[in-house]
C-alpha cells in the first residue's frame, strides 16, 4: 500500500509499505478520507508536541473514515463492506482507567499518529472492531472522518455541563472552536460567544451558529457573565480573560494546546468556586457524534474548504496557513481513479 511518511520535520515522502493484517478482534479498513489536524501540522513542522516526540519515521493523520475490507478472528464477516468512522484509539483493556470507562486516559494508549504509532495517511489501517463505528448513508466520508474533532467538541461541552439555556464563551475560532460552538448550540445553549483575533475566523464562527464573535482587543471577554467557558486557543491571555467571564459556580474547560504552563487567577477561581478541568481526547462520544451529524444538528461538510490527494500530504499540512481555510482533508483514493483493493 501507499503511505505518506514523515521522515523528519518538514519532509514527507511516499512509500510502498506492506499491507497490515487484522489481528483477532480487529478490522482492516480501506481509508477514504483523512482530516488534517493542527497536531499533524505541529509534528510535521516541529517534530514534537510537548512530551510526544517524533524519533523515527511515522505516518500522520488520526481523523479518518473508510470501508471495512477484512476482519480478524472473532469479528463477524458481515462487517466487510461497512462504511466506518475510525475512533483512532487502542487502549489497554486491563488498566484501571479503561475499566472505569475513562479509556482515553489509559497510560498504555496507542493512539493514531502519536509517536511511535502510525496514523491513517495511508491506504489501509487496522483498528479494534469496536472502534470502527458504522456510518449511515446520510453521513458523507468527509463528515465521518471529522467525527474525530467533533468528538473533542462533545467531550468539552459535556465537561462544561452545557445544557438548555446555558450561556457559553469559546475562545479560538479554529476548527475545534467552530465545532465546540456547534455542539454547544446542539446541547441547548442559548448564547454562544466566540472570540478570535482574526476577522475572517470570527465571520466563520458566526456562519456556524455563534451568537456573537468578538475581537478580544476591542471587546473584553471578561466583561461577560457566562455559565461555561471553553478555551480552544491555548493562549494564556485568552484563558485569563475567559476565566474572569465565568459566573460563580460555573465551569472552565481547557481544550487548546498552546503554552505548557501559564499563570491563572487562582484566587478568583477559589472565590467563585469555579470548576476548572481539561480535555484529553474523548471517550464514548461516537454515537453522539454520528447522531448530531446525521440529524443535521452539526454541519461538518461545510467546514471542509481544501482537498488534497495522498501524494500532496505535505501541501495539506501547510494549508492551515492559507487565509480562509477552515479544514483540509486528504482524499486517499487512488489518483488514477482505480480502487486498489488488497488480496485478503
């Protein structure tokens, strides 16, 4: 199979690799679409994200959809031919975290495109059958792939305790911020205010359901009074002003990956009895994600603004610097229009 392999920061080359074989309990998926995440771009440019460091060639990409073409022992053969959205996680089923349901926190997690685990920017991948979620015909391949960032949004909005009538502040109007705004609306929020320094991104947030989009240099978010604040920027200044906007007893959820450390208004957190937490990936979100997309409550297809073939993966990883681009996807189908299927 073909694979786009990161050999070193800034260098991706196409390679022919052996077709992976599904282990017992696995399915083999022919990849159709892969979304490009900000973490992929960080690995491509810098070779690391915090403690996760690229030390050997790796295949990036963890937002993926495809078709089941083979199954391992213990998996019904009837799953062959299913369109699936891949939840790119392999937790250890024996850890305490997994057994209590927080499998996203498993210390032995093998997560797509997190060193040293290969991701989905290739023609075929394997995944545990329970993590290959069947996709209804009403959901496109693009949307099926983007159920991964949508799951981040669902996890964040759940932790923020958003419900009918909630007022929510979201800082950062990138793809994750836009998804969070949509999910907050779907969960019943009556007011979703989004802030971003970029005017084009603010306009995009409004088109995806934000009730207001503010420039924090002009309108101070700390003057708001919201029930929940979700950061999708990772910027210390945004986090500080966002925390100050939360009413007593409200919730703060940190999603954005930016500064490894920052100064927080601890006394304010104490005096208002704010709940402050983080989000690390997700758990048990895919049924909700597919339901939100299938019902039209969340629009993922309109977020796709750039498309690249597999052999242009490097261009896809640089596309986040293109003004106006929201989300790029890589079409992994054969460029000659031929469907390269394995002999399995």
